[in-house]
C-alpha cells in the first residue's frame, strides 16, 4: 500500500524513562511528503508532451518549406518559359509567320495562367509557414517555462520525511496500549539506551542526509537535461535559419529591386531570420556563461 501525500503516520517507539525502569511507548508522527515528486513527474509528462508537439510542428514546417521552395523553382521556370515564348513570337512575326506567332502567344498565355497559380500557392504556403513558426515559438516558450518550473520544484521542495510532535489524544492512546506484550521496544535494537531528544536527532539527521543526496542527484540530472534541451533548440533553429536563407535567396531571384521593399512576405521572412539569429546568439551566451561557471 502506498501512503497518501502529507498524511501523518503514527509510530510507537519504546524509550527509557528516567522515572521508571520499564521503557514507555513514545508516539512519533512521521509525515511523508510526496508533493514535490508528484509535481516533478507532472512537469516531466508535460515537457514530454510539449516535445512531441514540437516535433510534429517541426515536421509540418519542414514539409511546408519544401513545398514552398519547389513552388518558387516552378515559378522561375515558368517565368523563363514565358519570356522565351514571347521572344519566339516576335521572331515569328519578323519572319512573317503569323500562325506560328499566334501559337506562341497562345502558349505564353497558358504559361502566365500557371504562373499566377504558382504565385497564389506560394503565398498560401508562406502564410502557413508563418503560422507554424508562431506555433513553434509558442510551444518552445511553454517548454522552457515547464523546464523552469521543474527547476523551481526541485529547489523549493522541503524534506520528504518530517517528524512532528504527537497530539495529546494520540499520546493517551499509546499510553493505554503500553501494556501490550507484542509491542516492539526501541531498546531491543540498540546496544546503548538513548533519550527522546537523541532518537529524534538521529532520525532527523538521516532524513536530511537522504534528502540532500536526492536533491543533488535531481539537480545534476536537471542541469544535464537543460543543457541538452538548449542544444536541441539551437540545432532546430540552425536548420530553420538555413531554410530562411534559401527562401530569401530564391525571392531575390524572382523579385526585382523595386518589388522587394513592397513585398510584405519578404520583409516578414527577413525579420524572422533576424529574430532567430538573435535567439541563437542568446543561447550561445548562456552556454558560454555556464561553461565559465
């Protein structure tokens, strides 16, 4: 059976009495606190769920970026094809081949229609990519907050076992049962007799030592997990940064110098790239400060 969190467990210990040769039962309440471990477990589950959502969002973002890049390459090919058809139509007119020129212009019209569809598709994919980036940023912030809460839980958690004084009612109950023959005496397990204060001090010392060891192990585990978490974020941001640079390079080829300042998607992509680089610099600064400490 597992004891409930923060519920006192009365335990009778027989200790020697200064007024009597017969050891008397002394009740001691031991409170086992498991709220810290429960909270830590909840934070770990929440972090795992957020990581799973982040992985799914990153996969969707990568797929969307790939589709957008393919659409931009198709747009470039269609633009080149339309320009070639226009030149061929002009050459056909110069040669007096009006039917050939008419056919070239008809084909060019179809290419321009496909080009417009590609532009619309690119805009939709860019909008979806922006929303996915916002969702990823939100989930990453939530994951960082969950990790910080885990650290606070570890630092603020009190001793898992605490000894408190019994109530008078409990003392009376144990006094009435003092004559039972099956009672286990504390003196049976100790070579030397201890008074009440020494017994409590020994148990408190053992409890504190155990908690200090557990706290140290938990803190070291958290530090390692947090460093790994920052490293994973930096890797993901590095991939996103490379993709954004590719998008900007392709957009530079597609748009002329006059259209670039007016294109809101291009400006948003540039701002997003700058923000990601700022975040990566911040992560590098955190890692540097931790290594120096």
